[in-house]
């Protein structure tokens, strides 16, 4: 991980306002020291409220959900900001006014790992998702790791069942297909990688993000991403070669 975070690399301290906040897509490493620089830079200059959404892990049970909550709280303490876990386990809870209200005043909102399909199905079209989107459009940073990164697009596959039809995501980045854990996914899910690349419409970019690696777009428009972390991001082009982008490079999508 590079010592300086994305905000330091391209101008930190962006104030909240009427334009969308930064976006971050992370291959793995949420809430861990390897991503502390990225997370710190995303929240820098914004309210010190770190909203953490562990919904994608809810199908794995109470213990696993608590694991993500504890990990997020530890990272917030490491960064010196307030952890705000918003524990949404199903669509009923996603419709809760009280849980949606917790998102107000966020500096950074983070969707962590687990099942991308469950995450998208649970949040899509709900009061909690509307609060997340409104906060981001008002200037809060919005990040997704692994399942969270996939769900922010509009192409959400069943990762363990690549033969099934993908479903709509949360639609923040409809022009992307995201493959997190890319350095390992190529070995344990090669069919999914191939399907993502060969089936993408011409206007869609297929973006692979290695583990412990993030891409960050400070503009909030999702078109110009800087790579951070210990590995690389990749652009996939059908059956052709994969183009690598190491830390410090900019990826246009």
C-alpha cells in the first residue's frame, strides 16, 4: 500500500456540496490496515461519520455479520472517526425509517463483502438505499468492496453459479462490470471471468480488481479511476489480452 491515499494524491479535503462524493471499488481488504490509507482519504474533509453496511454477509449468519461489524468498528477507531454500523439483514429492515436515518450526515458509506446478489436484492428500491444514494449525491464518499463493488454496478451475477442469469444491481455504475479478487478469481471462477468479458455490451467496461487493491474516482462520476494498493486493476476486452494498471495509474472507463 502506498503511503499516501487517493485524496492526498489528487487533492484532499473535498468539501461536501451539491455534487456526488468520491467512489471507490475495492478488490478485497475492507476495514484492514492495507486499506486504511484509502478509507482515510475518502473521509478526509467530510463529517467523521463512517457508515458501515454489512448486509452482504447477513446470509452467513449472526456470527459472520458480527465479524464484519467488529472489523469496521476497529478500522473507524484506527482512523479516528465515528463508526456507524447500519445492520440491514433483510428487505423489511431495508425499509426502516430508523435505519435509513442513521445514514444522514455520513462522510463515508461502505458496502462490505459477502453475497452480491443478496446485497442488491435486499437494498434495491428501499428506503435505506435511497438514503445512501442521497447522501452520496450530496457529497459523502461511497465505497464497495468485493460483493459491495459488484452490487454498485448493474450486472450482479451469482458468483458461485455462473450459469445463472445476472440480476440488476444498485445502478450507480451501470457502465461497469466489476470482478473483485481478480488475481484469484481467474483460477476459482474462470467461467465467470470469461462470461463477464465476452458478454459485455460495447459501451460497458469490464474491470478486474486484484485483492488488497482499490480504484478511486474522486469526481464521483465513475469514469476516471486511480489505482491504489499492493496489486493491479485490469481492463478485460473480450477474448483479447488483459491490460494491467499498477498502483498510481489511471483507468478510464
